C-alpha cells in the first residue's frame, strides 16, 4: 500500500481531492441546511413503455408473420426445438439401466474406476430421489445447448487463433459477456422468443460460449513455435498443421474450455426454470414458492449430483495424458494412511481383488475383439474397448426392454422430503434461538439486518443523497484508474437513476456490500490459514471446488431452511457461493510471497503475526484484491437469484416484473444490475491492477 | 563432389518496415548495429553467396545473432529471404510457388531442430512417420518404413513412447529419424545438438557421422560450436553479423584464419588433430631423392610428430594415386605447431 503513495506534499490539489471536498460540502448542505431529496422522478427516462410496446409489437409481428420472424426467428426456434425434442425423446426412450451403464463405462475409460463409480452413483441418486425424468429433461436441455455452443464456439476459437483482428474484436465482447450475471441473458431472449424451452437453450448458448472460444484460441496460440515450424518444414499445408498439430496439441486447453462451458451451461439451465425451461430447476422453483423445503432439497441434491457428474467427467477429458504405459493404480476406498490397519485391509482386499479381476476381464474381452479388427494399430485398445462397450450396451438394452426395466422403478425412492420437512420445522423452532443465548439463526439474522443492512441502507439512501454517492463513486474510480473511468462510473450511476431505480439499486448495493464484507471477513482468514497450513489447504480445497461446482440456484435451498425469507438468506446464499475466490486467491497470494522476504523479516526477529501483517499480507494484496473482485462479481450474479427468496432490491424487481409479464420493468432492472456490475468490476479490477503494478507483480 | 547442390547468391534477409529499401541504400562498410540504430531495420543475412556440393556436410558456424539460423530457414523459405537467389537442384527456391515449395519440403529436404520440435501428442513412431503422412503415404506402409528408420537411429523398443518420456539425446534421435524418414536429398540441421549435455552431444556427433557414411546426404549443419563444425564439416562457413567471413575446409581455416575474429575461434583447437601433411608440406626439393619413408596427404600432425621426431630427413607426402606431391620435415611440423600464422612457402 505504501508503495503507491507518492512522496508528494500533503496539501497538493488533485482532482480526486476536489471531488471529495465537493462531496463533503454537499454532505453538510444535505444534512444541515437543505435535504436534496430523492432522485428526481421527472428525470425518469421511462424506458419501460417503449420496451413494453416493443414486446407487444413482437407478439403481433410473430403472429402476423413479419418477415424477420418468418425467415429468422421462427426457423431458428423450430430447428432448435426439433433438435432438442429428438434428444429428449431418445433419452426418455433409453432405459435407465443403459444410461447408467453408458456413463459408467465411458468414465471408466477416460478416467478410472473411481470416477466411473462416482458418476454412476450420481445418476442412481437422481433416480432414487424420484427425479429421474426431470433429470433427463435437464440433461437433454444441457446436451442440446452444449452441442450448439461447441458447434459455434470451437470454430470461432480456431478462427480467433488464426486471425489477430478477429481476436482483438472478440476479446472485449467475451470480457463483457463474462461480467454479466447469467440471468441477464434470459431477458432479451424472452423478448424475442417468448417463454419456453427454446429461449432457455438460446440464453444458455450465449452465456456458456465464452470459455470454449477463449480457451480454444489460447490453446492454439500456445502451441510451441518450433512444432509448427517443424510441421511447415515437412511441407504441411495450413490445414494439415491445424488438424495434425495445433488442435491436438491444444486439446487439454480446449477441453478445459469445454468443461467450463458445460458448468456455465448447467448453472443457467437451472435458472432457466424461471422462463419455462423445466426440469430440475423447475422443481426447485416450485417447491421454493410453496416453501416445501424437502422437495426443494431433493431437487437441489439432484442438481448437485448432476453438477458433480458433468464436472468430473468433462474434467477427466481435459486431463489427456500422453503416456505410453498407463500406470495401473489399485482402487482405494479408504485414505492411504489407514492402509496398515488390519480392519482396513480386510475391507480393501476384496475391493482390490474385484478391481484387479475386472481389469483382467476387460483386457481379455478387449483383446478378443481386437483380433476381429482388420489392422493392428496402436489405438487398438481404445477401439476394442468402445466396440466391446457398444455391444455390451446393446445387450443391456435388449435385456432391459425384455424385462421392462425402462423407467426408473418408482418404489426405489429415498423420499427425503418428509424427513427433511420435519427436520426443517425442528430447525426453525429449535435453532432459531438456542436457549436464552444469542446463538441461533434468529439473533444472527437480526444482527445482520439491524446492525449491518439497515444502517448501510440508511447511509446510502438518506445521509448520502444521490449526488454525493455519484461523486464518491467517481472519486473512487479516479483513484483506482483515471478520469475516464470516473466519468464512465458517474454516467452509469446517473443512468441507473434515470431508469428510476436509484432506491432499489442502493438497497441492492447495501446487500452486496454486506455480503462482500462477510465473505472477506471469513474468506481472508481462511485463506491465510490454508496458506500457512498444508493440511488446512488440503481440507479446504475439495470444499471450495464443490462450492464452485454447484449452480447458484441450489444455494437458496439450505439458506431458506435456516433463515426463511428476506434479505438475510439472500446474503447468506451469496456468501456461500462467492467466498471461494477470496479464500483461494488469499492462499495463493501468500504462498507466492518471496521466501527471502519472509526469511528477512523473521531474521529481524519479527513475530509470526508481524511477518504476516507487515510482509505477507501487503505483498499478497494484489492477489487478494483479485479474489475480492471475483467475489464481488459472484455476489452480483447472485443478486437476482436472491430476489427469489425475497431479498428486496434490483433482483426482486427483475423477478417480480418477469413473473407479472412486465417486460419493460424487468429489462430496466436487469440493465441497472449490469451497469452496477460493470462499474464495480472496473473499479476493483483497476485497483487490483494498480496494487499489482506498485508491488511489481504481474 | 563437384556439382553444386545448393547455391546461395547474394541472399539478404532484412527485418523491418521497408527491407528492400535498406538493401538498395546501405553501404557495404556500414555496420549492422549502425543500420539498426539509424533505420530500425535488423539485417540478419547480408549478401551471402556460397555453394554446397552434393554429399558434403557443410557447416555454418557463428555466434548467436550472426544470422546462421535465419540463413538456413531461408533455404526452405520458413523465412522469406528479402533478396537474392537460392538455387537447389537448378531451381530457384525464392521464386517457387506455394505448391512447388511444398513439394520441395515434402520430398527434397527435411530439417532437424535445436529444441527438437517433436509433436508431444504423438508417439515416437508417429512422430517419425509425420513426413510420410503429410506426403500421403498409406498408414501401414509409413509405419513399416518408420520402424526401419527407428532401428537405424538406435531407438529399438521406444516406438510406442511419447517424446517427453525420452531423454534429450533420445528425443533428438527421434528428430533425426523423423527427418530421415522421408529420405530427403538435403538435410538441414539447426544446432541439433546444442541443447544436449557434452557427453551426449559427442555421442550424437559420432552417430551422425556414422549415419552420414552410409547415407551420403547433402547436409547443411548450423552450429555455434567451432569444434563441432571442425568435427562434422567437410567445409565450414563462418558467419558474423549476417555475413560470411570465411569459407574453407576445417584445416584451411585453422591453418589460415582470415582475420582476428576467426583466429579467436582457432586458438583452442588441438592443432595436431586438425592439421595434416597437406598444410605443412612443401614442394619436393631434390627430385632425385625420391626414396625414404612416405605418408599419405591426410596424415595428421599427431601421427607426423613421432615419424619426424628422430630424423632430420624429409618424409615424402603422397596423394591418393601414389604420386609424390611434397615433403615434410621436423622443422615444418614444429613450425605448424607453434601457432605461427604466416606460412612461408
């Protein structure tokens, strides 16, 4: 921090100071002399009327066969719908046994038996929760969206890698797309396509496309110069270079992009329930509306299993290892540490035996089939495996139809909902306040509302009138970056006012600030802890991975169990969703601090705390700031979702307007969220960048 | 040996906004660093002309930044030369169309790279087969042929491994095998052994010499190691600042360095191993005394020393057809050893 401070005279007049003084004067005037009042209503742009008109026009034009709809939107909608229905029909037609077996064998081939068991278990759980059909519906939506997203994204990425101009054009678009909260994509799509499943697919495609474009481009660009030169020196055509060298070499990167695209698609497919996407998200939504926490939890769990399944499976694809001999590791159920214990051995031994036998059997069968293949080839093992697998699946298909194992058996039901409902009732009664203490969800909730949210809202709405806030934000932007960002931020905030959403925005801002504050208060210490303690890191990593895998929507379920409705559950959901980057980047930042600097500090006799405060934290500040930036963006992404559990503000406005079919109002609120997201993102990012430059870390 | 396989004629490579203009305007005496300072152009190759003969190993030696790597890339137009002609088998490479060039690269020349340039996603055997694959050779045939090459470079049993599983020396064997698999007429080697440690490097040099005895390829070999150039090269071109300073056989250059720059390189050379009777002999003085001990013309000083040590008599030097073409004595051998540069003839 000290490094950024210029050794300038204390009373130098800088623009930032002038703005701050102006803000101070206004503050005194506002509170002592004359109240500036709320954002003038007559300045309202009234955007919603033309938007609503447009919506009406779209409906009419659609009905009357306006050429734009007849030639573009309708065919697009029709073909996506057709495609999706075929996939959905196919997945409904397939017996559940075949689907589970397919995923099992696929995971076993690209990963290992452990992954295969995990994925099969996840699918089985979806059935056991009584949500097989809904899960397949969501899966069909996912498959459709991801296939289309990849069909567009991969070529786009390749094109960008080969053409600098395309890359420079795409980059800001992709950046902007990743700043926007998922929900924002739903609104314009609804405007053109109405409410149903096709608009969900289209929104999903748009939202999920950036990572695969980005990482395909990056992967291809990172292929070593020398291998490309080598390929050229043998007379390869540009096409051959691309197909035989660049794309295969970039494959791990591309597959990482595919993994990210799939996960982003899942997060929006679930939210798309709000615009009639159906599937698991719909179950969560309906249950939440009826406050049936039990069935919401069931659907939430099914979504979590779906997320784990898709993430691990697509992640395994990105871990392509070029090794000649695959090391055959034994299968271990229990931690390695327990290996010495006799009871652990007793458990492990049969598993190891089954594992080894199944491996041997697989080899035998594959070998048998490989002899039937015409050419001896090094890919023989893969080909043999997949042919064996296909034949096995066909056999299973026949058996399943013969024994009519097509639909997931209804009586195989864990039926969690009833016990959960009971547990929730119990929790609401007993955890609300434990005895006469201040421990419990009730006092906590009250504390957050009374001592954090309310004063902050008062501050933003009453003590600081809107012009003061605009001045303060632009001063912050100027300090973090330059006058351009200051002007941009001021205009963005003004625009929010012109939309007539000043009050709702400040409400949202106060919730965002509280959520970020709580995330930092919990996240930074956790990050420090895991940086100083390897086993803490090992303990936290899977938890953080897990938190980042789950679609936003699911977080509402546990918070509603504990905190009921209102702003506080929204904040708690945001914290859970958004805390991971702060923990991760604090950990990373501290771990990357130069060993020598720490040793120097210790050699001067600094205590652990002094070293941490004076050396490690300041040096890792840029990294921590990046984490906070990501946390802020994730909290903002959660704003709309939080509106579903009654957190007032912009999110609630979006949801409310959408459900009452007020397109214009919904778009206005969405726009305000986007503006706020961009302003907060640019300011925190420039600030983090400035810290990094000052600390000479890039 | 006498037919030029490759001819460079006034080849230039200038990097910068207006390279052609630089070539027209620059004076021969202007230093490369001045051109860079004044015009912002980097002259990588400057008016280079020489011939490489069929079946010879032609070493281009120079320090980093001397333009040797750029020069060899101009030969297959991996880098486009700015001006000049490069004649391969009588055709000017510089004027070739994209297709002719591809044909040249596929069938006539192949290259070995400093950092190997192997394809990490392909097995060793598929790496070796790459050139044939690009030519459109059927899979079965190209794999079969690649196995032959694999044996030749001593990589038996490593066919199914991936490059990163091999040591540096073995990776470069793969690189060499990949280049040889297409049976090129010309082999371009861009510092192929520089990234290897000294012992492995020596092994690889010997391996290359062994292969070359069988294959008799025309080879352009880039190196920054003068000793390597002496060991491998039939002839050596020494480059500095994009220009060829001296061309000659190893012995020529060691015996007669053209200037101080070249002399610097020759200082540490074990002269007894490089210089031969060819350099130290003088014309026969007494025609009638054509009797006595005789040696072949390419006898190194290392072998001449014991022969001349115990006699004041001259020893005759004979060429390949048993004709006496000169004589050496102890004095001449000692003089040559004493690093005196000016040879009195």
